[in-house]
C-alpha cells in the first residue's frame, strides 16, 4: 500500500525536477553560466562561491545546491520505499532511475563549465533533466494505483496516438534546445552559439509543435467517444500547448525577453509531464481503494 507520505514525496520529486530546469534557465538568462569558474569546486580554491564572484557566482552556486538537494530527496524516497521494494518494484526502480540521473547531470554540468558553455554540451545537459521530468511524472501517477494493469487498454488508435504525442513532445524539446542554442541567451559573454540560423531553427521548432497540437486534438476527439479516462489528461495537455504556443510566438516577435523565456521553460516541464500522463492514461491500472477512481493528471 502506498502511503500518503510516499505520494507527497513523489510530487515533491516532480516539482524539484521542474525547479532544476527553471533554475538552470535562470543561470543562462542572467549570464551566470560561468559564475562558478570550475567544477566540482566553484573556484580552484573554494568549494563555494566567494564574494568576489558577485551575483553570478551566487546564482550558479545556487543551481548546484538545488541539484544536491534533489539528490538528497531521492535518497529520502529510496529509504521510504525500501520496505515496499518487493510489493512495489515499479516505484522503487523508478526512483532509483531518478537518482541515477543526478550524477550524470552533475558530470555533464561539469563538462559545460570546462568547455566554457559549449552550446552543444549545454544542449546535452538539458536532455537528462527533460527525461527526469517525464520519469518523475510517471512516478507520481504510479503512486495512485496498485501497479497492476487491468485487462485491456484504450481502444485503438488511442495508445498509438499517445505514443505519437510523447514522441512529438521529445522532438519539440530537442528542437527547442537547439533554438535556444542559436539565440541570444548564451549564459556568458564569452560562450559561443551553435551556429544554426535562428530563423530557420525557430521554424523547425514550430513545425512539430503544430503536429503535436493536431495529434492532441485528434486524440481528444477520439477519447470523448471511446475512452473518457483520457479526456482530462488530453484537455490539460492541449491547454498547456496553447499557452506554450502563445508564449513562444510572443517571445519570438518581442526579441526573446528573459521573463517570457523563463515562463516558457516552466511550460516545457508541464508539457513533458502532461504528455506522459496522456500516454499512461491509455493503459488502465487498478486504483487504491482509498483514492479517487481516476488517476490524477500530472501537470
């Protein structure tokens, strides 16, 4: 039986993963990417930031501190799940996977500093965080059921559309990272850009976004008729997509202001989590007796 404490911890993990993405975005947007000039220390002579490094050092070291806190949260959840590891192996291994991502992120983060924020390395630094948000969203949803899949699944072609939506979301995220790498927010005055044409990569980013919206609308229409459990997750995803689209176009035509970019990054985590919820809703599982019949939408 999953306790309320485990469920709250799972939500905390999802929120923390999203916060790390926003925190990393703030580092880039404020030009604090080299606020700490070394890794794993902040400077060759100091583990933490120094007064001489100013606000940029505080912002960058703050991001690193959040990563440590995230790892500690993963350890706490690991201990909470230890006695449930046989009954709920799914939750135990999901959290273990999230824990494993932390050192990977730390190492890639160190490489980004050593390479003076090479845009391709920075792009690679974002990918594990995006994966972690998706895994954390799935982890949250699993805490609301027994882990046992009920007979059958959503009527075809809804599961296929669910996978399509998740696949398109991944493509959108990748092109979004490349678009950022071609834009003005490099994270430091000395770091280079990826050399891609900003206009064309932005258009390439927009194309899968429109395909994602179309796939979501199509799935929503089918779900209303065939599998109403998927309606709510799809409606949430569509709302997020529309807000993200509006922010994306406004920021493009207004010179990519920092505030809008920050909100767009919040939307990235929401989009990933909602896409995972949509796909998961296509594969019903039995719920706990003391929870709502419908697994909550993660967003």
